[in-house]
C-alpha cells in the first residue's frame, strides 16, 4: 500500500485562525463569552491580528509569553527591539503590544469610578436639575441604575415642545435591557414652572410601570422638574 506523505498533502501546514472552528477563534470567543474567558495569549493575538507564515497569532503570543515566564509585567518591560526579534513581529505589532501593556499599568493607577446614588427623588432632582433648569422645551430622560440605585447612565430619549414631549416606551425598554438595568427612573422638565402632572404624564407613567413589570425592572420614580422644585410620583403615592 502506498504510504501517504502528510506533509506533501499539507496536513502539517499551519492553519490560519480563520480556519479554526468558530468557537475557538479569539474574536468570536470574546464576543460570545466576554474578555475574561480568553487567555493572555488570545487577547494579545486579537491586538496583533496575525502571526507569521509558520505560526498563527495565538501560538506566536504563547511563545513570547513563555519567554516572559507567562508574566505580563515582564512582557511590559520588553523593548520594541526585543519584540521584533520574534519572527512575525514587526515594529507595528511591537508598538501595539507595548501600548496594551502601558494601558494595563495606567488602569491599575486609576481610581474606581464612583457612580452617583440616585435612591431618592431628591437625589434624582439634584442630579438632573443642572441639566434641565435652563431648557425652554420639554426633554424626557431615563436614568438606568443597578440594584444599588447606582447610576449606570442617563439618556435623553425625547426632545419636544413647550408643553409636551412624545415618548416611545420601546426605546426606554431597549436602553434598559442593553445596559442590564435593574432599576429605572424617568424624569422630564416643565418649562412653564407648573409642577402638576398632566393626564398625558399620568398615562405615560402607567405605561412605563406596566412595561417594567413585564421586564422585571423596578420602576423607581417619575420626576417632574422645574427650576427650583420637583414632583415625585413615588413620594406622592402614585406608583
């Protein structure tokens, strides 16, 4: 029987990452599972993009990390010249690796971001009043919070006229879901200075409450803001 030469048939040739099973590719793996699921070599391979004709980017970065004792701090001490000694690493890739290591060092030096606590109507008012006090038309904002009433972000979803604004509940829920919101508050201003909620305000509040119930999001409050005062649906027992 004729013996098959696997090398001639290309079975021992390097596979490009694009030829890997999709669940093994670093970019797709990160998108599916998050960056924490990737090894250091896989994360660095995403940054450099490609390896050499003899090895893919992941294998190349494994080799470089192995020479660094698999220690990112040691990798961060490498110079451009040191990194360029590896086949498949040119100045551009070396600079990318060094930039990534430097960002890691700078992140360690940063203070943890303090998110404002918006657990009461007064705190929501104090947070939003500077944004709305000088508006001459109504704006509708949503406040997306985690389970501790810490603000994830605030979003203006509607910009209207002097006495009304059109709000789409679907936009509110989309933003809430995308931000993994567990607590939602909404607010809008009354440029006229009148704190009394309108019938439209009542109907909108009820629609948001029902949508939050369906999505299992806690609807904290609907605040109406004027320049110097506020009305809270929660404090007035209307949610």
